[in-house]
C-alpha cells in the first residue's frame, strides 16, 4: 500500500470511528458518554480522582466538574480515604448502579443491531478487543517514557522566557 493509499485508508477509518461515536452519543441512556465512562470506571471499585482522570485521559478539573454533576444527581458520592483524608474516591450509589445498568442495556442493544448488519460480528468484536489492547499498550508506553528534555525543569538559577522576571 502506497503512502497516499495508507493516508486515505486511515482517514476512512477515522471517519468510521467518528460516525460510531456519534451513533453512541445518540443512544438514549440518561447519561452523557463522559458520565457513563466515569461511572463505569468508578463502579469497578471506587477510583481515586487522580487515577480516574488519568485513565479517562481528561484533566482533573474536567473530571471534578463531571463528578460534581454526578454527585448532585445522586449517581455517585465522594468518600475520603480513612488513612489519608486528602485522597478522595468516587463511588457509585444505588441510583448510579441502576443508571449504568440501563446504559449498558441501551448500548448493548445499539451494538447488537449494528453487529447484526455485519457478515462477521465475532471478527468485529475481536478487532475491537485488539484495538483496546493496543490502546492500553500505548498508554503504558507513554507513562513509562520520561518527559522530553525541552519540557523538563531547567537547572536552578537558569532563567527561561516568562519565568523569574516581573
């Protein structure tokens, strides 16, 4: 495959993925996709806020704003760690668990209808599993890579643009 063909194929795949995302956004679940993701991960065991933000690839203030809405809606609650009160975990309430179950069912129905239109539903699911594993590997590699020297803290006493001057 030539470079131009590879770029065209990549563009087509991205457009398919974006179309799928739009389809998922239209599924009536009473939760936004971000709320669903947060509740799914929090429901897996009461995640620490910083870890949850990392796993969701969102900034902590974004997570805090969404979590505030989930808490206000009664879907989640914040719990402090008994040994370290600075640590806050987001945990599902019964209402939150029920909302996730409803969303799981709605997304499942959407996916079942879509897969029923393919010639090889198991192959499609297998491909998604492979992509999920690849994304996990990319995330792990990114976490294991030290920041580039250009982004590292400058040596003590060295001035950089925008620092140290009033």
